[in-house]
C-alpha cells in the first residue's frame, strides 16, 4: 500500500493562499481608488442657450482635434478640445457666425484643423490621391490579366507535380 501524506503536511498552503488573495484584493482596491479616471472631473461648461450649444456642437463636429487627430473637437475629451469648444461658445456669444469661427480656427491652426479642407494646390493629393490610387490599381490589374491571357498554357506551373514513373 502506498504511503499517504499526513493531513498536516501542507497545512501552510491554505493560509498562504488566503493571504495572497487578501493582498490581491487590497492591491486592486488601491489601483482603482488612485487611478486618474476613478473620480469624476469638473462638469463641462455649457452655453445658457440650448440652441447655441447645438450650433457649437455642429461647428465642433467639423473641426479635427489636434491632440487626438482621429476625433472631432466635439467628440474629444482632451484639454485642447475642451478649450476649443469653449472658444467656439465665446465667439458665438459675441455674435460670430459659423464661417467666421471656421476662418478664425483655420487662421490660428491651419487647414489641418478642418475635416473637409478646401480644394487647393496644397490639398490636391489629399482630395484626389485615393481616386488616383484606385484607378492606377485597376489599370495594373487589367494590364496583368490581359498579359496573362496572352501567355501560352505551358508558361504556367502545372497543378500537380510530376511524379516519377514506377515500373
């Protein structure tokens, strides 16, 4: 008969696991409490007029966040986007229209801030580049298929490898 271990042989395992679990719980609570996103920040400033706030969001949705670059100023939570939204609110309160605000932002940050920059010499590649690449790709595909159609059948690799003849 095999020797069975005594019941008290691993008596230290259960308290060690319990201590490890408590340390993990304390560490998780500490990380949760000290993370920067754990506590709510200040509420965003809103215009007194809901119509003016809707106009601000419409303008902000046409502007690119310079920090995130893949989000609009309306969608971004970066500090610069918050400041830009506040700047738009202030300009709307001064009586500026949407075009004046876009012109101001463009003069200050360049055409990069606009999601739909104007078509001019410096943005021509941005506007027409994808179309040119698509036309070039289709032309290359057509040329390749046409060239392959003119090739002889023996120019291609056979589908099955040549097997040595067996006697």
